[in-house]
C-alpha cells in the first residue's frame, strides 16, 4: 500500500514539473529580443502591411499576458485586455487540445512536423542506445574481470578516447570515410524507394542508418564501459563476493548471480539521464548526416527562428527527461530492494 | 576487439543492404540534385524561400518565363496585346492545355488564380508586391484573359512571372492559407510525384508539355543539411548536381575530372552591403532613435572609406575569389538593368587620406584616430552585423585594418538578427552595418530602398534622401518605353554611386557543380548560373 502511494506521489511530482516546464517554455521564447515575424525575411518586396498580416496570422499582434493587478505589482502585460485573448491563454488552450501552434517557417502545424520527426529520432536513438548499452556493458564487465592487466588498460584507454570525442568531429570523419565506401551520406532513405517491397526499403533505411548509428554508438559506448567497469570493480571487492568465491562458485556464477545486478544501478541512472541529454548529441549527428529527426528539426528551427517548432520540441524533450527519470526511480526499487521509493 | 565488433556490425548491415540493389529493366533517367535547403511550403501564396520557387517553376506554368539572360518570353499565352493607354492587357491562352490530372487548362483557371492572389492579403509577396496594380481580371469565352490595371506599368512581365497558375478545380474548395498543396496538381514540364519536407522532392517528367517537354524521366531534389556532405555526395556520385557548396570546396572539386564547376550571378540577385547611417536628423521617422555618427553624413568620409576599401582583397579572403566587386544595390545579375558604365573608386590609401585631410578631419590628439573638424568627436564608428552571418566577422576584421590606415577606428559587434532589425530600421540606432538583400528580377524593389519614402517603412537602411533620385524613381515606375526606363535606372545608379550611399563589397555568386559523366546539356554560358532552372532541366539528357 505504502509503495503504491509513493509511486503516485512521484508521478504527481513529475506532473507538476511538466506544468512548470510548460509555463517556462512559453515565456522563454517571448523574452527573446526582436520580432519573430520579421526575422530572416529581408526583402524589399515585403511591405509593412504584409508583415502585419504575418503577425496577425501567428497571433503576434495580441498581448503576451494580460495584467493581474494583485499578482503583479510591476504591471507587466496589458491590463485593458481580455485574458482570453492573450497569447498565453491561447497557447495553454491549444496545448490542452494537443496543438502546438503553426510553424512560422513551414506554414504547417508543429504537431505534424514533430510527429514526423519523432519516430526517426526514436529509431536512431533506440538502436544506438541498445547497441551502446550492450557493447558498453560487455566491455565494462570484460575490463573489470581482467582488472590490472594490459587488456583492462587498453579497454579503459579506448573508452576514454571514445567518450571524449567531439560528436560532430567523429560524425564528419565517419561521413568522409563512409562515403568512399559507397555508404549514403544523407537522409533516411533513397528518394523514390517507397514503391519497392518492404524488405528492400528496410535494407535501404539500414544502409542510411549505419553511419549515424555508428557515431552514436561509439560516443556512448565509452561512457557505459567506464561506468560498468568501476561499478563492477566496487561490487567485486565486497565481502559477499568473497564468501561466494569461498563457497566454490566459478567466475561466471559470481558475475551473473551476485555481482552484475548490483553493479547495474549506476548504469541505469546514467542511461536514464542520457535519454534526455542524447538529444543534444543527436542534434549534431542528425545535422551532419541530414537525418530527418527531432535533432535536425531543432537545428533548422534555431537557424530559421521558428519559435513554435522550438517551443514544441523543448516541451517534448522536457517531458521525455522527466518521464525517463521517473522510470529510473521506479526501476531502482526493482533492481535493489534496499532502495525505497520514498 | 572493439574494432572487430564494429566491423562485424558493419558487415552485417552491408549484407542487409546488399539485397536492396538490383532491378533488371531499362533504367529510367533520374537526375539527382543535392541542395542545402527545402521548400518552406508548396502553397505558392505562402512560400518565401527560393527553393519553393524552384519547384513551382518546374511544376507550374506562368504567363512568362524568366530566361537566364534576364529577359522574358511569353509562355502560357500565344499572344499578349495591350491597349493604347497601357492599362488593358489581353492574353490569348494556348488551346488544348491540360492539368497533370487530365482536366482541361483554360483562361478561366488563369483569371481565377490572378483574382485569388489579388484578393488574399495573407499572401505576403504576391499580394503586397505583385498585384497592387490589378484592377479586374476576367476570362472570355475565346480562352482569353483580360487584365485591367489601375495604371500603366512598364514591367508587366516581372509582375506576372511569379504568379503561378493554379487549378481552379482543386483550389476552389481548400483553405487558401492552410492548404499545404502536397499533391501539387500543376501543368508544367514536371509533375509532383512525392514530397517529404526537408528530405526530398521527387518530380516525374510531363512529356506532353506544350513548350518544354523534358528529356529525362525524373528529377529528385535531396536535402543535405551539411554542405560538406553535399560536396562528398557529388564527389562519390550519390548526386549528379549540387546547387551550392562552401567556397572552400570549389578548388578541390575543380580538380576532379568528372566534375564541372560553374560560377556566375544567381537567378535571384543577392547583394552584400556595407550600410552607412547617413540619416539627416530632420528626417528621423516616428519611433526612431537616430543615433548615427554625424561624420557619416559627410560624403567626403564615405568617399574616403570607399577609396580605402580593397574589394579584391575582401573577395579573395572571404569568398576565396568567387565573387565580383559591387557598385550599387543593383547587381550584375540583373542583366540590362545593371549600369556597367560606372567605374569603381580605386583602392588608394593616399587619396583617401588626402580627402580626409582636405575636409578638415585631423588627428589632433595624436592617438592615430582622426577627429571631427570641430574636434568634438573621434572618427570611431560602431560596426554591426547579424550574428548568423558567416562572412561578416572576417569582413569586419579586414575593414578595421583597411580603414584604420586612414585614421578611422571601428567598434565591431555581432548582433542577433532580430535585435539588429530593431536597431536598424526605422530606428537608425547604428553607425555602420554589414548586411544584404535578396530580391526580384525587376530593379524597382532594390531601387526603392534608396528612396526617402522608404525611411519610415523600415526598408531604407541608410536614411539616404535625395529629391532628384526620388523623382527618377517615380518616373521609372511609369515609363513604358524599355530603353527610356533603362536609361533612368542607369542614371539612378550613377547618382547613388556618386553619393557613396553604400559600399558594396561584392555581389554574391552562385557556385554550382555537375557530374560530366551523368548528364549533358546543362546551360552554363548565360549571364546567370542556375543549373536547377527549368531551362537546364528540360534540356539535359543522359551521357551515352
């Protein structure tokens, strides 16, 4: 019973954090200087009337918030305005209805744009994370097992290098190398493949995914190796491992039944945190390889000052990080009964 | 160990992809174009980017075609007649035209589309700039379109060239601003086959087109967000042509025997300009801050700075030689409108110093920077540029060096583009800025930037005001005789050149490349270079 309540409380906290992010996200893009309706459009053919029409279309002619006399002594906002006609109210109302506004640049709903892109990113991050977790954990176990041998030093050395590589630099190097091997350097699929059988389409996507996934895997594998190794070394020095060894268990049994589960805890934390932060890395990978995902959508939106798209993407990322952390919290209790939810 | 693992994954993936090759029949001729952009929208009313216009040009027809030498040819109509007072145009539309979906294409579609553009204020370019002179547009039973203008204008071709004709039967029932037009039923030389925004546009040939049936079967435009990848793609044959590249790549691509590099003025003119705030405080517009340095209002200062600007060095260092020195806002890419008779101010530091000495700007306190003749302020100017500009930081360093040699110092500062717009116009809260313009094939748009009328609207960035120029601007807008209008336009360029309103360091060049082992017939000998232009794409054919 207690456990259910604790889980509920954690979930409620996550919900409030998301509400906070929603509000912050709105004001973040409104305190930026200048006028988004004019940015990037510099053409003598656009006269004042045309610019005004653009502003009206995106609701930028409306006040950001109205003013609550009692709440805000500095009188921010326009007091003469109906609160229902402020940008903030419209934003909140749309959000509840699942709308994120219209992209300034592409003249289409942000939900459509992000929806298209999200799955591509999930595919890339998903495959990349799984590969780097498996490989990283395997190398980590290997390094810890071969502690104080030259094999361990090599594994640690390589991992350190991989971990510290700048993402875009590695991506560009792999792009040059891959292109000479006949690998595609841009996009998710060869244009015009959609009429072919599914299997061929998948093969084509796999070919396009190869370089970005390889970059992703190399970058994250190093980190996971190092964490797995040090955490396993910690666990292996515990007394109960010594007693397991005294019982006559072999190395595989010790690792599998006694050490690994405990050593996984720090790795789970890092993976959960990474799920959020990988978006930063994915911006670089996606924009180098023109992978049509969330990262490249953010990159384009920044260049074009497409605030509605940025706002939507930030919200999506924030929600992902919060949910990933919630999930990590809950997974802990399963992995280690000593950890309680509260 | 780790390497081996990666290698295994690689092999596995390659094996997986190997089964995707194949296909035995005669290969269709597919042109793969790599570009760094993507259309913003396929709704012609809402589009702003050049990439969108490139696609419109291929899929739609319009009354006129813009040629690469800057001239126009009548396209949809067999004949165009104008009334004696120049206000009523009658276009006889060709008979037997068809939309890509098989429906007949008639004068009714043309009239309906022109009315749509005229009556939809949400279409920022089309409504504001191209249709203000439209009075009524009607279709006659003889397949004619009668366009009545509110006044006679000299440039009906450039007013109509970007007004692509839309199928009434599709567009009648859609929301005119929200419609994304992904199916894009057109009548032009190419049909829309498949479109994924920011990934690719796939077009198939319309071999029945009345004037320009393509010889190839398909054109695919693929988006590359990374220009290095674009270069690598043409080098390895993943694309057959690229519409842009970093100038740093030009040299190495030139060395590739299967790749031909072409450089020239772009189809849509682009200008990089050095802007002097010379606004007379008396003309300070409403809401203006007008904090420009008084010295910049003196032509002598601007003239001296022009003589102290080594444009060739700027071009060599910043563009690696791929650009032409500029004179005024009207670039060489505008063809006949460009006043080629002007001779640029020669780079001569001695002369520049002399001009400043004669005008009384002396360095009285010996700090290496000249002061105003009355000693009130040093010649120290704020220099700003939009922070997203790639070229401006290098240019600012070079300018600081060049102008430093004549006793003028700069305070360089990159500014967020939004903030710079707010600072620029019509606030006039700056001294010097580096910025640029993109524009129209007709010179009117760029000439407008110099007018007094443009000061409060935010289009004028210099605050320049000259009644003689303003009058000529009005005259060229109504002068119907081509030669006479050209003379006026040339004279206007001479005036603003003599007044040193701007320093134009260079005109932007298009740097493109195509693979010589794939397709032949690209147009490369015209004043403008644009391999993705319709004129090239309907001519090219596979290399045998």
